[in-house]
């Protein structure tokens, strides 16, 4: 992708309808001086089947499908949660862990239920508790794969980021989305959903992936 080909577009379309993700991407991409749009601005785009077996594959699928339809560069992500005690699940199924149309609350409830069941069976080591009495259930990792696709060239620019944490049995904070309320960040001694937008951008999986991607976009 040449610099001219990327910069001739005043807009970057983010291939998501998730309002939380749109806010995070818009905040990070504002330094490029481009307007950030999302699939909410293009209701004609049908739901995209994410049938890849990795986060990176799903990001490429979303970016290419949307980019080829709109004819402009599209940034897509696929992100999710890998829980050690669940052998990496829910992984690429994070958004539909509790069912095809599950809400964040549904997914969080199922996650706690599954981990508590394993603890009750004695299948997991005890990780202790937090000062407020919340139990630490399992080590976990958030993963984010980004893919920016240019339909003019058929090329991708890609990046990945991760952040390590621990799943708790009670939510902490209300500033995040997805599994954020249950994701405790030991190095900050706070929950992901307790962080400000700026703090989250500094340490999150999506923030790390964007820090890898943005220099590539500026140099493209």
C-alpha cells in the first residue's frame, strides 16, 4: 500500500458495530487526521460470517469483505479472551460464548459459572482473592488482531496485541465492555473496566495492537 493510496481517503471505516470498539478506534486514529466511520454508517453491509479459526483470519475476512463492498480502506479487528483454565476458550467464540445472540452479561455469567464449576470439582488451583473478597478464578489473556485492507491493491497491514490478567468472580468497574468487568490487571491492581479510556489505551490488547499498527499506517 503506497502512502498516496492510503492518504487519498479522508475516512477510515472500522468494520464493527460495537460502540465500545468504535470509541477506542476513533480515539487512537484521530492522530491520523481522518474521520472514523463504522458499520453503523453503512447499514447496507450485511452481517459478516467470521468463520476463521484464528483472530487474525477473522480480522482479514471482515476487512476484505467490507473493503471490497465499499471500495475504501477498512480496518477490522477480531479480539477475544483466552482463559487458561478453559484451555484457551472462549477464544474466537468470545462474543458468542453463551450463544449466537448472547449479551455481554450472558457471556460473563457463563464464564463465571464454568470456572466456579471447575473449582468446585477441585480441577483448578486456588489463586487467592482480592482485598474486597473477590475470588481469582483463572489466569487469562485478551488478544486483538488488526487488519487494514486496501481494496485498490489487495494488500493488508496487520498487527496483534495481548494483555495478561486474571478472571475474577465479581465485576470491577463499569467503564468497559465485553469481559472487561471480570478481567483483573495485576500490574495495575485494578479491573480493566475501572480504567479511563486513556489508561486502557496504554495497556489493553487493542491499544498494543494499535501501537504496532499506527506507525505502519503513517509510513505506508
